[in-house]
């Protein structure tokens, strides 16, 4: 119906018309209008199409104000509300009228509001209609956050009220006992719940339904007190949509959210009482509880940006798609352009005061904000929250920051504090830059405590079919321990939804959403300073060339070019089959110098890199188009003088470390450690470091991530003896050599494949099976086992685990939690040593190179945590 009407009318006008039709269908099915009155009215319009818009306009005007409607020949009570304030009706064709009649014949009384808003929003939005068959958020997922955030705290109050009433009754004061129940009911009817990213109202509706369930319990208890009738829905106190508040930037979604709440509320009343007699007019209060505005950004004005000629600057709206005539696939519609704006005086947006905050803000990563929201908006938001939310944080963290400030009673414009907040985010909330936002609020005064969390939960698949993993966090200012739930089993039930089983434990939930050793309390060690860094970031696909192309550009013939066309590796090259790519690296050369010395290279870069760089937002990258966008001079300095270095993929299914020659230039998907000693490769490859890295790093979907600031910088290496170092060095060298030899011998063998099989073998029950005949492996797995000699890899790792544990002075088989706690304690010990001036430098030569040596003493580079009256020095 929407699609057909949009051929002749504006989509927003169509959406308003159809929402009024739909609610009128619902109204007759729950007897707010006479049963079938609207359906029969439409049927009578057959053959008199010109009368349809006049009849519907008149009906909706009557529903807005109340009174006698000539078309229905019935008195109609006042509905009011914003829905019928505009009673515009569209003309329809015979076919469209039949579609309306068909829709009206359905029973709308049992529509499910928890998903209805999402489906209606997509149906009425041409840009979202392609998602009609895609996912919606299951009610169970919404309840999983709403219940601990809003309902459980209220139930604790309800339990306390009943206990107080019981005591009063036992003392013989029935009136005081009844007043305890009445007081809680009034409290329940005054609760305000805010969803600051409410969309089409699913979270608000589920919250409303649970509040109504709790109210029903209260009224049931109240009936048990003699001489007191249950509080009626007619007048007086009642839980209603007025208590649910929302912020939504999309006007259509905001209007749908309002309709969804009232439909849910009226459904509850109809099912409870069976009629509409107890409802006072107006049936739909115009309460403006769903506000259409930005939830994170406020500004004085939004001015259209113009170019040098004064013409408006536009960009693709990032929502409109069209069908590619060749492939038939949906592709961006470049004709759908929207203006680019500049925001004057941006500042954090104000929120309505609320007792509870719950919602599901947009899933937009920090790296994707410019693409999804536009450069100017992204810059305005980050400027508005400067020093409050890191620029490297995901978009959702602006909501998390404001919600945490609200429970701390420190949100600007609020007189009181929110009791609890709960937000759904992607599971990247545990990653370093997002976690820093949480840590600041958790360490604030008063501190926020995480009262509930699920760190990694399957979500419905995204529009492009990719899996999305989410986290749930709820925070309050309280001393009570939190509840941490972890998924122990997940199984796809229907479509893209997952049935999950959850394990539960209580305790102090840490910012990385774990219960146990507090890794967030660790700090970087000066001993590890300046040793780890990510690789270069090209910002120009044209820099990459094949070896054949490199030779055509003069590699091997032009003098000096070997320093500027180098082997290049990214994370996939290490985890899967290497692409054997090379990269043009012109670091240290001016543009004219490149043109004079390497004209073929100059022309290649100008033709294949410059056009892309001309569109870059940063002026430096546009002007220096022949250089990498991030050439990383610090990494180059760190690796100078070494023949090899240790590298690991930032994101990988398995955490492994390997040596790379310094002739290879790593990209920014690799974390590179400026150490050439196999002793350190052995320590990093041990179980102790892997346990640490897995806990300290974040995850991307289901793949662990390795951040140098969290995983390497604070990691305390063992104080090994020279004998222990020699053993670890030998095993580390054997491990690296064995894997390289196996990978070189079999082109289709990969590091991921080796460790997939190794992981299966460690879990296998028949550990005594002969090598190459493992019954727990399928045929491909057995092939990998034989080609990679995975049994040797396992043995080398086992020996490394034992000798590294011995170097720490620990038993090899200690539980993960014990290992983590000991490493946290050891980090604190090492920091205390460094405060006193004793630094166990991993590479003393780097420390000497950084600082001036005075009489054999090296000044410490670590910033002291408190003021000192004397300089600190370290003997080396």
C-alpha cells in the first residue's frame, strides 16, 4: 500500500495517512470504535472513491476532538494525541481501497508491539523497505536488559514495601499496612524511564509491559486489604505511556514509537478489563514524551557548507540505494544527495530527567563515524565532548558517558540522579579506547558500579548478512555486587535469531566486563617502553604492487630503488596464505626527488594514488600524496639496527608471534615488537602471555585483538636466569623455524590452519592416539596434522609453557585466573621498583639511545605519578 501511494504522494504524507488507517483498524478491533465500523465504512466506499478522503478526514477530525460521526452514525470519544491532530486523508484508487479493506479485515488487537514498531517503520520508509524480511530485535533480547536495569530494582522496592506492610499488619495497624502498598503504587506510577535512542519504541514498550505486570501484582495485593477497592484505571494513579520518554532523531520513527506505546497500553487495558468503558477521554494524551531531536549533540545553528564558488556542498545520504542494471544488486544511489552542514557552537545535548535509562544506541564504530554520519557532524560531536569522550571511542560511548553521568548525579541540567542505566553496545565496548570511557566513570566520585553485564552475546544478523556481537551493561551508584552473565551455548533457532544459554556469577564487574583480577589497574612499564608499535597505514591502494609490477618500475635495475619498493605484509598475510605483495615506500623523499630519481615510480603513484588522496579529508595527506597517510617514523626508528623483529596480527582467531625480516614493511593490522632475541619470542608465545593477552585485549566480533598499550606495555617479563633464557631462546627459535619450514613446504598450509588443528588436538580425548591417526580429526584436519607436523608444534609449546612458568617461579598448570592475578601483582611490583629508580629494561640499548648517559646512569623516562623533589635515575 505504501509503495503504491508513493507513486503519487510524498512518502512522509503517505506514512502519516497509513498510520492513522492502521490505528483506526486497531481501535475497532479493541472496541474503542464500534466493532467492524471502520472496515464496513471502507466497504461502503466501493464505487464512490471521490468520497474516501472526505469521509476519512471527517472521521479522524471527530476522533481527534470527540463527538458524533455521521459516517459511522455513532458517538466517538475523543482520542486526541498528535496522531489525529493532522487528519489529512489521501485519495485512493480501487486497487488501493481493496488493499485497505484487506488490511482492515485482519485482527489488529493482538499485534505484537515489541516488533511491530520496527516492521512498521520499514514498511513506511522507502529507504528501509528492503529490510522488511530482515531481522527484528527479539523480545527476549530486549527483556534481557530491561529486566535487570528497570524491573529488578523496582521489585526490590516492592519486596521491601510488602515486608513493611506485613510488619504493620502484624502490629495491628491495617491502615498503615495498606498505605505502604498504596505508596509503592504511587511510586510505580511516577517512575520515569528514558530511552535516549528509542527508534520505533520497542524497548519502551517492553518496559511499559513489565511495569504494567508489576502494577497488576500491586493492585492484586491491595485488594486483599479489607475495605479497600483496587485503584481503578479510570482516574487516579496508573502506569501509563506518559512515564516512558524517548529521544529519536528520525521523525517517522518517533511518531511510530508514540503509536506503539499507546497500542501496547490500550491492548493491556482491553485484555485486562475486556472493554473500553473504564478509560477516560482523551484516549491518546498528547504528552510529547517522544521528542524528535539529536540525543548527543546540540548546537546554535546548522549552516549549509559551500565550496570556493559559493555552491552548496553535498554528499550521498548513505541510505538510498538502487538496483544495479548489470548485476541486479543494490548499490548506492549517487543521485540521492543531501547538504553538508557546519555546526555552530556544538555542545552535549540535554536529556529529560529520568529514574531509569535503557536503550540500544546506534552501532557505529569510531572508524566508521565519518562515513556514516558525515565529517562535519563527527567533528562537531567530538568537539562537544572534548576531554570527556575520546575521539577514538565508538559512537555509542557518547550515550554511555551521558548515562553514567546521570547515575552519578552529574548530568548538566539535572536536579537528581538516575537510579540505573542499561545500554546495548557492540562487544567492542571492552576494547581499549571504549573501555577508557567506562574506567573514568567507574573511578569517578561517586563511582559507577556495573550491576549487570553480558560481555559477548549473539545479535541478529545485520542487513548485509554479517554477524553482530553485542554487549549489555547496566550501571548504578551502589555497593552491591554485580551480576555477570556469559553465554555458554548458542544455537540459531529461526532465521537470524539465536537461542542462548547463560551462566551467571556475581562479584565486582571490571571495565573489561569480567569478574576477577583487575587488569585495568595495570600500567605501562618503562621497561617495555618504545618497543611495540603498529605498522604503516597507506591511505592509497595504489602504493601496493606485485613483484612483477615492481620490476617494471625498475626494481633490481634502478640504483637505490630497493630501499623504496619493499616487501609488505598485513594480518591476512600472516594468518592465511601470503599475497607476496610489495609496497612503494617513499618515506624521506621530497616529491621532486622522487620524480628525478624514480620517474616511473613517480608516474605510477601520481596516477594510482593521487586521485584517491585528493579526496582525503586531511590537508597533509592531500599535499603529501606520494607518502603513506601514516608513514610511522617511530616504528622505523624502533626497528633500525635490527635484522628481524617480532610481529603478531592485531586481530586473529589464534594468538601467535613470529619473526619477520626488517626488509618487510608491516601494515597497521600488525603489532610489531622491536626485539630480535628468540627468548622474547618464546615468552610471548607461552600460555602465560596468551592468557594475559586474551584478557587484556578486546575482541572484534569473535576474534581476539592484541593492543600494544594493553597487552604488551604493561606485561611483566619474567626475571629469568641466563640458563632459563637460553632454554626459552632455543625453544622459541625452534618453534619459529619449524612453522616457517612447514609453511614453505606446503603452499596451501596456513598458520590459522595449524593452530585450528592444534586447538582441536588439545581438546581431544584420545591424546595417546598415534601421530597422523588422530580419530578426533576429520580428513582435512589429519592432512594438516601430517603436513604441519602439528604434534611437534604442540610439544614445543608445552615445553615453552613449562620453562616460562619456571622462569616466573610458578607451576605450569596454574588456572588462568591465578596467572592473571599474579601478573597484575607483578605489574604493581615492577611499577613500584620503577618509582624507586630500578628499571628492568627489556632493551637497555634503546634506553641508552633515548637518553644522555651521565656517569653510567640513565635518567628514567617514566613520568612520576606524584611530584618529587629529586630526579630519578636508573643504573644500567
